[in-house]
C-alpha cells in the first residue's frame, strides 16, 4: 500500500506567517550580509594597515642603516654604535636581525643567520628599499633590502633587515578585535532595536486583539482606531462594518422573536379560554352509569398541558427579548443589597416546593473580612436578578433532588468584591460531557422529547444572558465535583 504524502498528516495551516517574521526576516538577512561584509572589510583593513605600518618601519630601518655605510680603503664599513645596533635588533616579541653583505653574499657585519637573498633581488633594490618574505632558522620573516654602490661604482653592498611576524600578527588581531567587537555590538543593538520597533509598531494590533478577546459575545461596539497603524485602519474599519451588520441582523432577529411571541400570546390565550369553556360544557354532560372516567378527560389534560407549555414558552421568549432590550452591555447599574431580591424571588417557589414535598433553604454567609453578614452589595437589577433566581430554582424543582439550597455570600476585597450566589440541589446532576451545552437555548438534555416535565429549554439560557448583561458570570458544576447540581452566580461590586 503506498504511503500517504506528507501533506496528508500535516495539520491544516490556520494562518500565514506572522507579520513580525515577514518584517524581521529580510532585515535579518540584510543585517547578516552587512555583518559579513563588515567582518571581511575589518579583516582586510586590519591586515593591510598593519602590514603597511610594519613594512614602512622595516624600510626606515634599512634606509637608516644604509646611510651609515662608510667606504674606506679596507672596504665598506658600517659606522653604527653598539647602542644603535641594539635598538635595531632588540624586541621582546619578535626576533630581529640585520646583515651587511657584499656582491657575493658574504656577511660583512651583522647577523650571519639573516638570509642573504638572491643577487637579482639585491640588484633590484639599488634605487629604493625592497620588501621580501623569507625564513630565518625555520621561522617566517619579513624583511627589507637596500643596495649601495661604492663611489667608484666598482663594488656593491646590500643592507638586509628582517623580523619575525609574531608581533605583526598580534597587532592585526588587536586591530581586528578593536573593530569587530564594537561593530558586532552595534549590529546586535541595531537588530534588537529593529525588533523592538516592529513589536512596538504591532502593539496596537495586539491591544485590539486583547480587547476583542475580553469582550462579551453580545458586545458589538466598534473597535477603536485611535492607536491603530494607518496600514491596518482599512482592516479595522471593515471589521467595524461587519460588527455593525451582525448587530443589525441580531436586532432584527430579536425583534422578530419578540413580535412573534407577542402575537402568539393572543391566540394561545384564546385557546386556553376555549379549553376552559369546553371543559365546563363537557363536565355538565351526564356521567356514565358505572361512574367511569369519561374518555375525553385524558385528552383535555393533554390539551391543558400543551397550552400551559406553549404559554410558558412564549413568556420565556418575551423575557429573553425584554432582558436584551432593557440591559445593555456595560449599562449603568446601581450597587444594592441583593438579599431582599433573593428572598422575594425564593418565597413563591418555597410554597411550590412544599406542595411537591421538596425543601428550599436560604443561607447567608459572611464575607471572610466581615464578622457577620451585613448585607451583600453588588451591581444588580432587582427585576432581572429575580428572573435569574426564579429560572434556576424552577430548573432545580424540575430536575433536582428533594433538597435545594440557596447560599449567598459577599466577596471580600481580595476576591474583587461583589456577591456570590449558589443554587445547589442533590439530584442526579448532568454528565460532564453535557455541561458545555447546558446554557444553549432549547437544549434539554438527551431524549428530552420523551420527558413531559413542562420545560422549555430557555430558562438557563435566559439566566446566563441576564447575568452576563449585569456584568457577572454564571457557571455550572455537577458530579463528581458536587453532590448533585450547582449553579454559581458571581456579580461585580
């Protein structure tokens, strides 16, 4: 079986290369090329300058010695003091030497180890000193030769000065390091500054992305353009137009739902009135002699249950539409004590729970930095916070266990302030894999079509929508973290 191509196993590419990389990569190549050219230039310049300086020194030395050659009856003599010769030949780093040779290459003065050179080389140095490379005692040397003719032009002598290349090489390295290290440091600093400049230039885009990430899903305000680079303004403007289009579409959709729910209330109310009238008329009919239940009674019960569910669904849709209209994103809400609202929302459901053999308890806890509960202040709207609690308690009564607990606690300053409300029950809970879908509209769990519990699938969605618009959060926990089901409401101060 042929192997799959590499592209088959590779994950799909989510985006193109980063803008920072596209900007830095060409600059990095230019920087590297410039650094290479600078290094090569520094090496060439250091070696060339050093060679010129040392070669000029050799030429000056050989010229100075040549000027001290004296012609006498006994032949050419080198009229140089011992101290002057020590200055020429002494060096701590290099081995220097000189020699005065005749036409045949015989040493007349100086160091006999100095290479005498070929005659052609010595003859070519009669007008000016000439440089050469050779070896002395197995070590490479650099030297200069200057040839002189006697006044009678019948005899030629040559002065040869040589030195080893150790100090020359050390000087080249010192110059190279003196040039390369600052150049490398300056190049690295330049590259860092370029990277910093690009990052700073892209910073406003990162800020816009962070602002979008921090926004609530229902927040469609246009993105700010104040600090966005001019090149990115068309993109942000197009995103703002898209946000405006989405907002308009959602507003139209919500208006349609609200209008449809409002229009449906009248026929549903008429159906319920007709159903009551029909029930009264059927009840007035004579019963069967055996006292058996009429065959139409189960049908009436089903009709009554269906009409109740339809009325509740319409009411929930209207509540959702009204909450979205009444509570805008970042609306100015007062900070009030939520305990009266919690008690008022729980009271009617406590009676309903008692009638069903259930139990609802309210527990108020003190904040960690308070000795006793002294009110639980938070940003809230009494009407809509009550709607949230009613929906959560209704959900607990429909699907939870026999014991329901509402716990209220003020958050400390270290916790950010505000209030924490927990609605807990000891029922079966929700499987972990279904928790993410718990707040989806019309989702009621697996095989909800087989349950006749009167639920609409909108209560939890409405509760989260309202809490989000109050500036808080609503989350859910279930087994095995808690013994049943827990809803956690956190409101800001």
